[in-house]
């Protein structure tokens, strides 16, 4: 094992001078926001303000459609997920890309957990029917437990979905990325 240390000098990153006005304005907040808008990928360009506003409105619509899907027995769920996939690439390397990813992940995890909960509840209720029909209290008790666990998983997925939509929509309204 070589105990020699690398003696090369490392250079410090230059700290931005927040006293220099950015775009003719000397507000520290606007200077900071200009620093945050630096490019993540040097080959891509930062989106224009009108494009950003368009994507913000678009995300408001998709969040609204997710909320409205609860009043359509979930039939409206497919529309916002398609909308998210359709415009996801336009928000690359911006804070808005976190909202597209957030909504897509929320959709798929809610579907998976909701389906697991429903399947468990249906199997449990089917076993409950068989247990009652066969006059077996052990089968009926186990099936009731499985149905209850499935119901709890479904309830968790439902509450988690609402929480994610509310948290994302609040972050979008505040014009900040979703963590």
C-alpha cells in the first residue's frame, strides 16, 4: 500500500460576487435566482420565461385532473399520466422536471399499491365466503385478516396519493421544485 499523498494543488471554485448587479438589477434575491438558473447540461439551453409559464399552467392542469379523477371513479387518471409523458422532455434541466417526475411516480406507485390492496382484499373476501360456507372458523378468520390488510394497503395508497398531489401542487404554486 502506497502511503504517498497526492501533492497537487487543488483550485477553489470561484464564489459568485453577489454585489454585482445581474441584468441591471441589484436585488440580492434576483441575483440569487439568476445563479440558481444555471444550466445543468451545457449542451441544453434554459427555457424561456413564456415556455416556463406554459409548463407551469400545464402542471396545474395535470394536478387538477388527478384531483378530479376521484370524482370520476378513477376514470380520469389516464389523462394526466399521458399528459405528463407527452411534455416531460420539454422541462428537462429545469425545476419543473421534478413535477413531471413526481406526478409520474405518484401515479405508478399508487396503481401498484392500490392493485395489491384490492387483490388481497378480494382474495380475503373470497376465502371468507369459502370459510363461512365450509363452516371453518380458522379459514374465515384468516380470510378476514387478509381482507382487512388489503383494505389497509388500499387506504394507504389512497391517502398517500392525495398527500403527494397536494404536496406537489403546493410546491408548484410556490414555483419551487418538489424534493
